[in-house]
C-alpha cells in the first residue's frame, strides 16, 4: 500500500503535467520535486549523481506519485538532450522546469570577510585573499550556476514554447540582492540568475511561457552543513552571524519553499505573474543590521 503523499500547505492541480527538477537529488530541490508530485505532476528527478536522483524518485513513488530518475550534467548539451529524450519518451514533454542545480566552489571563496593591510604581505600560509582567487574556481561557479540554468532551459523548454504554455522556475539566492562576504563568485552568479530570469520572462512572453525565480535565504543543506555547523552540531560563528541578521531568528526548512513554488507553477494562481524573484528568507533582505 502506498504511503501518504508529502504534506503540502495547499494543493494546486498539476494533473497531466510533467515537471523536471535539476539538482533534484538535493535537500531543497528534492522537497520541491516531492511537492510537485503530491499535486499530481509526473516528475523527472534530474541529478549528476544517479543514486541521489533515484533516492528522491523512490521517495515520490513511495508516497504514491509518479517519478523517473534521470542522470544528466547540466553543463553538457549532449547529456541534457539525452535526458530530454528519455523524459519525453517515458513521461511526456516537460511542462514545468525547475532549474535547481547550482553551488559554490572553495576556489571562488576568500578566507576572510575583509582584506586587512597585513594580508598584503602574503605571509600567512593557506590564506586566500581577493588577490589569490583562482580564475578557474570563479569560472566553475559561474558555469555551474548560470550556464547550468541557461543550458537546461534550452534543452527542456522547446516543447513548452511550441504549445504556447509552460513554467520555468529558477533558483536565485539572497546573495543576488545583497552579496555575502567571502563568496564573490557565488554572489555574482546568483545575481546573474535573477537578471536572466527577468530577461527570459520578457523573451518568452510571446510563446506563453512564464519565468520566475525563488530566492532562498539561509537553509541548512548538504552543501553548506560544514560551513554552518560544528562537528558537535552547534552553530559556527558564521551561522550565528546569519541568524543575528535574520529577523525570524532561524534557518529555513526545505518545506518553507513549497508554498511559493506551488503558487508560481499554478496557472490558476499565478497566470499573470512572470519575471519576479521571490525572497524566502525570514526577513533577511529587509533587515539593515541595525
């Protein structure tokens, strides 16, 4: 007997629609994939890691939904084309695309929040200042986030444009509104996602495809767990700084993204909404720090 589907705050009618979620093996995008399935969508869970994709897909099936795991590299057109062919063949053409794949890289990150005069002497081993940032690390971050959104959009939305109806949700970040210290590459790449969301919304407006973005604040995920938590499970100094600047005083849970996601993908609820970036951040963007 199938388990009860994931609990969602409200339901929208996604019956007979196919949703594809890149990065679907992760914490946040896995929850989004399950929520779409709970509203009736047939979900393709796409991830570079086959075991991660299948884990989410298996959860969806256990909850009574329809899901297919798809291995693809969001930076390789051939891989994306093969994924699109598989999804179209087994589930149907994509109606809803969630561009969730992304991430940061240590080589695009400075060691400290501020450049100090003494750092210019370059005498501290392993200290990464602005002047030490690796162009390859910066390139990796921009490719993964920006091209990792643009290329899947090219691969998975032609059928939407052809039938005059579809939805794209990109994943921006608080970094896009207010860059965080230490991570210039990731902040810049996510700002590019917000800008691309607006550009694409205008570009696709005449073919009936709506394009919006969700900008999560601070959530504990597999990617940032080591940055936010100590080995004993307590918060790191950076986590305490984040919490001090988040008026609601807590980190988000992946379920906190579901309400905005379902609103944006629903034609009945958001049919006149395109080109917006919705912060889900506990008030972080509204707080001046004072």
